């Protein structure tokens, strides 16, 4: 596995740099305090206090001034240049202690702000530190420990109870229960059987399993999650872009205000105070802190936001479209009824069907085998096997000929099939030795949370819920009515889904669409927000949408809309608070109420309020 998977998202490196700068800040602060004490102890030796304060100012103010000059030289201003100008002005006027105290407060405040914002990123990073450093590699009858970075596709690894799974793969031996909450956000563990997928970073709880490695490193689901987070952190939402567009006007305006204060009051300290409160740290933190908090809370809940700009769009969504298969339904057929004739027991009936279906790749065959495993019915080896496309399978089990498939196919083989009335799902008819032995009902089950999700969305003032499906109109309308959809569009093709989205957008609607990311990828891409369900282990789902749900829980959709709405409110609260703080600060500075030191403290209070206002989102559930 690539080394980068084990590297934090830059948080630990930034923490070390933070500690180094904090040490220098406190050393500089000691020199400033020493200068203040020396003024009283050696009143006739001003050079002692002057030297101490000058050293403190250099330690505290030099990094700020150097960064300011870099900004002016490159033309990439960060708005913190105003603080550097204020510190330089204090030094030029001989206020060394004031300059030192201001630089100390501003530097310490900046470091504490930076440390606070790292908290949200640490919450994200904790999701990525889940891969164990070593794995148990199985070689024949032997087992040895190897570094996870040495694993490759096709290797067989053994995972024991309590261990984190080191790579994505498929269980080839054993059964267990796996806690997938680290990726999906779902608290309930999942039962896993032979043939099921398991994912890197999830926890094996109960059984010993042998896993064939399918993906390692950045190609695993966890690796892709990391890439999504890094990409999302670097993306700027429109409101940030808008603020950056007007940044070139901000510094001249504040400088002009400071010059006017100096002109009318003839008090340089008032002008310096105005420069300090004019540093818009709180304004700059207003949006990024809220966005990082949303990314953190969403990642913890199994929602991977690839495009943070969708957070700003989410409050305006008024139409939600569900693609039925794989979204409202599970997308995996399950046996809903077993109907053998009286001459054969259900267990024996299931044994014959599961055995003859053992080598079939058809989803209905998989559903039968899965039921047999759960019912502890041991599946045998068919003596012969033939699959007839679109009709069924034929084979010998214990010298008895077994046919499983459509009623028409059994009738072609001279078997009389009774009429079964079933409005939904599929039916597998079974014949043994040319005699009809019963049928199996299989359906794509509806998700139990679908109706509750629809009700929650309506409470959130979503104007229209639409279901798209390939089902016949009668079946589609029945499902739509049961789950509370205002509009149902049946017999849909992929191009029909795209047409629906485009027509709604032409009417001025803001659309969120949920699909499985496979046959609905074009419609997902065309929607204002496209959400792919069940993205864990699916490259197609991750790549086809702007937001990926790692689990199949539909309740994550109201969660995303809700947290996005709160985030937008908090962003505008932060901007308003920051603007009011700056305006009041300029007024108080001009009135002589603020000294530079008080101005620096006031400036930091504004930034801290904004950070803590955004931090509320981190724990949102």
C-alpha cells in the first residue's frame, strides 16, 4: 500500500509547526514582560528595557512583517498585512513595548485560531487512521505477518476477531460480523458470509475470515475517501470566491480610514488601533470554518461531499428525485416466499434449488443461495449444470433432474405449471424429475426508511418528490402512493431520466437527485446536486456524483440538507458578526476608546466567536 495512505492529512505536521511557533511566541512574550518589569526596576537605565522589548518585538513581529512584504511583493495580499503595518508604526514611533504586546496578542490569537480549526480536520483524519500496519498473509497452510504496504491483488489474508481489515476484498472462507461505522456512519454491525465484500478500515468483530485482496492503497474505498476529503478541503465555494474578488479594495479602504482618523485626531495610536481592528481575520474565518465543520460531521456520518459548493446550493433545493432501483429499493433481490408442494419439506426444497443454482451468476440465483446460507442449508455440488439465458437452469442433484426458471420454460418441457397471481417481483418455478414441486417468490425489497425519509423531506418544505422507475405504470403508482411521492414516472430509460431533470430545471426548479450512480449517471450529473447511494466499494457511484453516501441509509439525505441549511445560516451569521465587530472597532478606535493593545484583544475575541459559532456543526447529528 502506498505510504501516503498512512500519512495524516497534514494535521500532525501543522501541529508541530504550531508548537514551534508557539514556543517562539512565548519567548518573545517573556522579553516584552521583562521590558515592562525593567522599566520599574531600572528607571534610570532605559536601554535595558529598550533592548529587551526590541528583542521581543523582533521575535514576535518579524515573521508578520516578512509575510507582509512577501504579500506586497507578489501581489497576493492576505489582509493580515494591516496588522504588520500597525506593528511597524508602533516601532517607528518608539512604542516598542506596545508593538511587542500587540504582536504577541495577534500571533498567539492566530495560533490558537489555527489550532481550533485543526480540531475539525482531526475529526476527519481519525477516519483515515484505520488501516493496521500489518496483515496476516496466508501462504498454503502457513501464515506470516507482512506490512500492509506489501499486499497486492490476489493475496489471501486472514483477519481475526477484533482486528481492523487491512484491504478491500472478498471473503473466501468463514463468516463474521463487521462494524462498518467508520466508513458508513451506521452503528449496527453487518453480517458477512462467503462471497461478501469487506472494506479496509472496518472492524472484524466475531469470526476468523480469509479474504482475497481485491484493492489496496489509494484504490480502496478508504483511500478514495481520503482523496475526496483532500479535494473537498481545497475547493472554494462561491461566497469565498466573491470575497476574494473584492479583497484588493479592502486594504486601501482601511488604510484610508486610519489616515482620516490620524488627520482629524492627530493621534497616531488611534490610527494604529484602527489598523489592528481592521484586520478581517473573523471575516476570513467565517466561511472556511463552517465548511470544514460540515465536511467533518458529514464524513463521520458516511456522507462524502466531493464538491463543497453544493453546501451553498442545498438550502435552495425544492425538488427531490429518487431513482427507484437501488435507491428506494435495496437493489438486491431477496427471497420473500418459499412455496413447496406438500410432498417435500421446505429445507429439502431449498437444498435442491440452491444446489442446481450454485454456479449461476444471475441475481435471482444469488438470492436463493443467500437464503440457503442463512437457513444453514448446506449447498451441494450439482452433478450437471446448464443455464439457458432468459429461461432458467437445469441440472442433476442426487441423480434427480431439477429445473428452475420461468413458467413458460417449464411448460416447454412438458410440465404443467399452476397460475400464480403476484403483482410485484419475480417467480422461480421448480420441477424435479418432470413433476412440479413449487415456486419461490423473489422481490427487490423496499428500504424500510424510505417512507420516513419522504415524510422528513416534506417537513423541510421540499415542494415535490418524484420517483423514476422502469416498472409498469400500475406497479409504479402503487409504490409511489404507498411511500408518498407526488409524481411517479414509470417505464423510464436512462435518457428519460435525463430529460426529466432538464425539463424541471427549465421550469426554474433546483433539483437534488438520488441514484445508484450506474444507469442514472447522466441525470445525476445534470442535477444541481447528485447523490449516489451505496458508494462504498463502487467506483462508478463515487465518480458519477457530487456527493456519495457510503451506506444505503436514505435518512442521510435529510441530514445533508439540514446541516447544509444550518451551515449557510452560520456562515451569514459569521459574516454579519465579523462585519459588525470591524465597524464597531473602527468607531471605538477613532473615538480613542481603544488603545492598540485593547484593539488587539478585541480583534481576537471576534475571531474566537466566529470559530466557536462554526464549531457547533462538528457535533451535529
